[in-house]
C-alpha cells in the first residue's frame, strides 16, 4: 500500500474539509490542514471580496508550516475550495512550496457551481507530477453546506483513490 497525505485548505462552512475527511476516514490517510498566518475575516462577503482581489493579483498568503513532510508520501491529495475559478490562494502558497517532480497528486476541489480552470491550474503548478483521480464536488451556490454532487459519486471517487493507493475496496 502507498502512503497517502491529504493536504486540505477549507474555509466558510468547511465543505472541503468535510469531503477530505470522508477520504481520510476511508483510507486511514494522514491529514494536514493549511492555515494562513493571518486569518481571513469571519464575514463571508468580506472574505469573498478579499479572495477575489488575491486571486486577481496572484497573491500567495503566508501559511503556517504543516505538520507532515510530503517527501514521506507516495500520493498527495490537494483539497481546496474553488475561489474565483481557481484554487484558494492559501493552497497556491502550499503548492508553490513543494517540488512535485515524480509525485502523484490527487486534486479535490469543491465549488458552488463554477469549477473554472482549477484543475488545469493544479496541473500547471504541479509540474512533474502525475495527476490522478481528479474530483470536483459541487455544493450550493451560496456557500452553504448542501452538497449538489450525489454522495454516490463521492463514494465512487473514494474507491478510485483507494485503488490508486493499492488498498482493498
């Protein structure tokens, strides 16, 4: 079996961490949460506005060190919400801090109906990595916790990641 690390950035209702947690529980994978050095505002609309400015400017916020070394894993799951059609700036900060050559990356993105170019951006930023089992999970368009993607689709994806890791289904 291959060692799996789930690196997750989640904000607001915790939709991304909810799906990443389902994967973690099914695989018994290690989990690391990305936290920004300066937290985002608690107000949803303020964070949406700040996030849009950051994405448009290509800003990468300082993040706290994560507790796991990616060199210790064969598969790294990158779990991020979609912010303005791409990965959250905090995830971009993490992605740019790792050498992806020869690694296997499983991208997981949550969105409110606008997946944008996030998967293409992960492929571009993780140069040298093999991208496997990409998954987009849609929630309601108001940033709420109601999942639109059928749960059976999420469970099927989890089965694919287990197979990738060499785990029994």
